[in-house]
C-alpha cells in the first residue's frame, strides 16, 4: 500500500463517519480533512514544521486548499476532540493483566 493509498483510505473512513458535520463558511478544509491531517500528524510522529514540509512537498495535490502552517495547527488544536475519536487510547507496553 502506498502512502497515497493510505491517506485516501484513511480519509474515506473518517469522511464516512463525519458526513453530518458541515463546513464553516470561512473554512478552507472540511472537518474530515482536518481530522485526516490530524491523524496523519499523530502517525507521522514528527514536529509541526517537518510534518507541514512533508505534506506540502509530497501530498499537496491531495489537499489543494491546505491553509498556512500555523493556521492548520490552530485548527488541530481547536478540533482536537474530533481527531481523538479516531485514535486508539494509549496503552502501556509490557503490562500483563493478572
């Protein structure tokens, strides 16, 4: 599976569950795009600048209305609860239930 396939599949799954959320009239991204990018950021595991550089360099065509870097990360912060719905809860590795 290529990265483009992964991003597309992730977006489709998220968009299917978030169809009822409308886009704000002044927003450039749909809520499902914001969540997809937030999940990608969590999966990528790099800093904000490196993530944005990677995104704009390699995947700009997938998100043609991508806002400026600081605006995107403000949206991540504002809509953090949406993104958390799609991430698994943290677990402790190596912990064995008795």
